[in-house]
């Protein structure tokens, strides 16, 4: 949760410093958020697999 908040804060600071890059920064932010969530879901899947398979 802290990692996501740090990414959002970085995007807000980046856009406030250079508004012309807002489209690129938002694209990178959405990609970073999606990858973070995918890793968390993968870890949850592995935990359930280990819990119920062995």
C-alpha cells in the first residue's frame, strides 16, 4: 500500500513540475500500478497453491 502511495505522489510531483509530460507520466503510472497489482495477485495465487496443494 505504501508503494502505491509513493508512486501516486511521484506522479503528482512530476506533473506539477512539468505539466507537458502529464500524458506520459499517467501512462507510466497506470502501467506501474497494474504491474504492482499483478505481482500481488500472483503472490496470493502462489500462497493458495502452496496452502491447498501440499
